[in-house]
C-alpha cells in the first residue's frame, strides 16, 4: 500500500513544489521540510532535486545560486509567471480528479483513514 | 566533533566529490557542478543526514537524474541539443549585452511576459548572433519590412522596444561558429549603474517632496500620504505595462 502512496506522491510532487513556492523563494531543504510538515513524510533529496531541475528547465521556476555570508551557499528557487499559470491549470485538474475519486469512493461507503 | 561525525563528514565529502566527477562526465558546466555540489552539501548539513547515498541515492544514478534536466543532456540526435537561458537587463545595457551574449552563441527566441530574453544555444554547433533594438510606437510592421532585406528577424518586443536578430554566419561564414562557448551564465539579471541611479533619484525626489509637503502642512501624515500616493502612482502604469506585455506575449 505504501508503494501506491509513493506513486501518487511522485505524480503530484511537481505541483506540490510549485505550490510551496507561492509564498516566495525557497531552497531545496526548506521545500522538503515544508512538504514533510504538510503530512507527506520525509522527502529525500534524491527525489526532490531532479524535480526542481525539471521545473527549472521547463521555465516554471527560476533558480539562482547565492553564496551566504555565514554557512554554505544555496540555490534559491522562485516561481515564474509561467509556473504560477501551470500551477493554477494543473492544480485545478488535479482537484477535479480528486473530486471524482472522492465521489465514487463515498458512494461505495469508503471513509477517510 | 566525535569520531562518528568525522567519519560521516568524510563519507559525505567522498560522495560529493564522486558526484561532482560524474556531473562533469555527463557534461554539466564547471560552474554548475560547483553550485550543485555546494547546494547539496548545504542540504546534507541542514537535514543532518549522515549517509549522503541514503539521502540522494547512488552518485551515478543521481547525476544522471540531475544532468538530463539541465539542458545539456545528449538526446538521440545531438544536432537537436540546445541549452536554454532566460535573462533580463535594463534598456541602458540590453543591446550591448545582447550582442555580447550573441557572440557566445545565444539566440533569443522571444521576450517573455516578465521581460526576459528566452535564449537558446545549440550545444553541438553554437553560432554567433547579432542584435539591434528599435523604438516602435505605432506597431512593428513597418520596421520589420525595413529591416528584413538586411536579414534582420524580429525576436521579441518589450513595451516600446522591438528586438531583432541576425546570424553572423551571413557575414562571417564558417567563422561565425563559436569554438569554445563559455558555460551558461549563473546570473540572470543585468542592471546598470544608470538604472540604479535613476531609481535612487526617483526615491530621493519622492522623499524630498514628501518632506516638503509635511513641513508645508505641518503634518507628518500629509508627507506620508504624498509618498504613498507617489508609489501607487508609479505602480499603476507599471501594472498596466505588465498586463499589456503579457497580453501581447500570449497573442504572439
């Protein structure tokens, strides 16, 4: 069952990352922590960074490496206008999908656990 | 630092060194390799993961996942491979920078809704490009017609400016090829001192005008209201310009 949850998560991780950036720019670990705190559990760097790279290549986020005065430098990610539009469009489709699944499951008497 | 911490650190360094090697082997530019490894090192330090491989997976597999998505991967047909870079500059320096980066093989495809030059570079055969900027207040069609015979092709608009590109191969022939293209620049914003000076003058003028209003009325809130009004007054045409550009980008 955990495999199924993992595949759902991978299917929607790009949208979750875009959503995590609507509050302003952020970096990899902070995004992982935010999503972890939202109930998705610990997100490994090996899962997150390739997604961030894909979003950058698609022009949905901008990335900039900035050296820090104290501590190590980091790549900061920021949502682009294109990313915001994609989040609205794809996020809306996901919610519609979620709504349909919920309706069918509710009719079958399934309850949330 | 305990022996275990030192061992973990040693193993992490070993992993990151190996990852850097593999990223380079996959063709990632040197500055990107350095930035990526520093970023991942910061991630490990912050999340407290002792085992880098448990966090990121085997170095080779992770490198493969990272590099294919940076625009420098080798697709089935190497001739189709392009790098993409989005950048912006103010009107004081944009034309000079377009030509500088054009000499490094960057071809502007379009100007996006937020005013960035969306640029591509052919990895296998980068070619030099030259650019010019024209002021257009009544549509671009006449300017397009005037410049077309000389090989200029429109590549984007930003408010009252139209940008045109032309391959240097038209005048240089094979010499227009960039033999050793520099890596993709890490910076994406180029604003001149003139631009910052203009902003500073605007801000100073606003503050002085606010202060004069406050003294004249004998009321500090009057000055504050003046400054707020000035900022809002500047924001309205900026928002209108942004909306206009966004619509134009969508249409094109």
